[in-house]
C-alpha cells in the first residue's frame, strides 16, 4: 500500500506580521514544496526519513509500533517535534494511527533547500493533516502556531488572499499575473529567519492594531488592482514604510541595499529568507556582486 501527499511552499507578498491580527495578506504558492510518501516495509518499527532537495537523508527515526516511543533517531529534537505532531493529529482524529499494519515507513522530501524558508514546517503539517484527515489549521495551532497563511498556500495552486478566522480562515483565490512579472525577482538573503522569534517580538510591541490592519488591507487591495510596475513599486514601498514604523526596524533596503535603484520588499519575517526585488535580469548583477547569488525570477518561483 502506498499513499502520496504533496503541499506547496509559500511566499507572503503583503501582510507580514499584521496577518497575525487579521489583516488581509496576499500570498503566493511556490513551484517548490514537500511530498510525503507512505510505504510498506519489512521493519518491525515505523520508520521515518526526511530527504533534502538532493535526496540525502537529513533526518531519520524509528518509532515502536507498540507504544510509539523513539527506538532510534538521528536528531532527538526533531524526533520529539515529529512525535508531537503525530500525537496532536491523533488527538484531532482518534481513528488516525501512523503506525498501522499496512504502513511501516514514511518518506518526506522537500524540493527546495531547507534554509530557503519556503515552508518546511507548514508543508509537513499540511501533508500530515491530509494523511490524518484533520483540520490543518487546528494541527498547526497545536504544534508550531502562526497565522496559517502558509497552510492555505500548501493546498491552493493559485494566488490567494488570506485572513485569519479561527480554524476556518477566509481564503479567496485571486488572479495575480500582472504584465510586469518578468521584472520581479526573489533574492535570498543568505540566512533563514526564525519566524517564532520574530512573532514574539511583534507581539511585545505597543501600537494601534486596527489602524495597521486597515492600512495593510488597503495596500493589499490596491496591489491586486495594480497594472503598472510604478504603481506596484509605490505600494510595496508604502507597505515597507508602514511596517518599518510599526516594528521600529529599518527596511532591508536601507540596511543592505541603499543604493539599489529598484524596489525591495521583505517577505515574511524581516531580516532573512527571500526579498522581492523589482528590476531587470541585468540589474540582478548588483546583488550577485554583493554575494547574493540565489536569485529566482518570478516564473521560476511562483505557481
């Protein structure tokens, strides 16, 4: 018996941080994601392997079928998190059992470098939720937490707007394919940002949340309606300015790329992962000269 699940990665174009409080964010599923294959084997234990983009095993574990205890693992912390996810899935669906007689092994494989921050955790949660037949937003809340937009991207194959609403968020498929996508690039900042730490810092700030939500919602709607690159850039810059004042952090452009002629916008937690950059293919040499060599055009990144 073999079962296969697949979930898309994600990028949040608008609404970072504010999406936690109900702001409407524009999110895009990526061409990269994570698969989960459930297989039969001769093992007496339940075997789990996680593979990276080069198909090398970066994590492995064996769990007892009798009591689900860890028999062997290459990483105790990861094994503990995985056990916790499976346990919470079983709480949500008591009929779910990851160690059934016909499934003896699981293989999770990402199609992107893990440090890219495209959703290693969210795609895993979405896949396990599909396997366990439980609400993925409930499983996310019981494990990693977060806004849930990444879960929505995992299960949608087009651009979406996302707003939190308990375990039944408002997710709307939208059209986002402006004529200027050939002038949009995603540049990796050579470091992964810890989303949980970024969220905690945001939670400790004192500001008018309703005012922030209204501003972000307006920018999101205007971005969806924009048809010219200049208008799009102005809106991205406005979004950066609003969040910079709220977070009391300078923009990534001012910090790292003050002399770049195009627009640069942070995506997700500020200070790491990918940024959205406007410009031409030739303009990307600016970033390469500064040591940022992972640059993906919109067509190679977004579904």
